C-alpha cells in the first residue's frame, strides 16, 4: 500500500496551477552494500492530480493500492544534504496494483464497440 503523505503546487507550461501528490511506500529494510548493516527506509514518488487544494488536504494520510518501483532513467545530478552532488540513473514511480507495466497514458482506440454491439469510430 502507498500513503499520500503530502502535496505541492506546480504550474504547467501555460502557467496553470495544479496539485502534485507526494507518495510514500511502507517501511522496508535495506542492507548496506558497504557495511552489511540494515536500515529502514521508504520509497517516495510523486504524481500529478486534478484535485483542488481543499480536496487534497482531505486525502492526506489516505492509502492507495499499488507500489513505488525503481525505473531506469537518463543520468541526472542529485544534490545530497552534505552538498555533495551525485549522478543517478534511476527514479521511482507509482505503479498501480493491477498494472503490468508503467506506461504513458494512451488515447482511446480508433474503433470501439458500442453497448448495442455495433462498431463506432471515435
């Protein structure tokens, strides 16, 4: 399960404001490759939404089905709290429980069946 832990306001290229939900996974134990010791952590990701700020505030703490998974990405610089900058080649994304692959939103098919069983063009 994933928890909605926060949100932030963002703007699109047309300067229209929208809400970005901040998500956290359940706690997980990870073993250090250097020391062999275990430490507790949680994966974090964010997704855009169409909610108002008022609605979003009411969603804080809500649980949603799915998980946060690591995916490969183009290399980018990531600043640490110490001031050191490291290069990463992955990011974390939300994956719904029922989805097989994380894929971009697709449009409706060119042809669909109506409820009456006839073929319609969209």
